[in-house]
C-alpha cells in the first residue's frame, strides 16, 4: 500500500502567520498555560460539552487540586497536586451533574487506564 502526493510550494510567511493566529486563538479560549488532561468530554450531537458544563454551573468545581477550568469548561486542570483519583472523581461528578441538569450523559474523550489511587 502506498500513496503519491503532489504538493505545490506555498507562502512560508503566510503559513507561519496563520499558525501563529491559530495558536493565539487557542490560547485565548483554552487553558494552555496550565497542566490539563485536555478536552475531557465528547460533544454530544447538536451541542457542546463545554456549554452544558458551564450552564450547569460547574466552572471552577474542584476535587482536591483538580478543577473544571474557569477558561474552558470542558478542560480539567491540575492546580498543583491533583491525583488521578481527584480527576476521575471530578469527571464522574461533572457527568452526573450535567445529566441531572440537562438530561444529557456526557461521554469521555479521555481514556482512563489503570486504577485511580489517592
């Protein structure tokens, strides 16, 4: 199996400017300056997990040093000493509270492996 690609040279300066713009937009909307486990939940059909989490009043919710990001509700950030157990407990709590508030069961994008220990 193989592939043949035909590429045409582009404008390097324009490409670099575009990348810089994309990174700036990402930094403005996501907690890129904090350690996180990335985007936690899949977007349900026709909606956004972050909107559901935020409208359920969960931004800033903490378990230990794991926190639902104040910047983007679909990110869980580590405030310094979060354990896997903290993060897992927060994921389950967010899922439960969004289900109660909106009737939507969020599915995780992150994969949990092993056992969370305190």
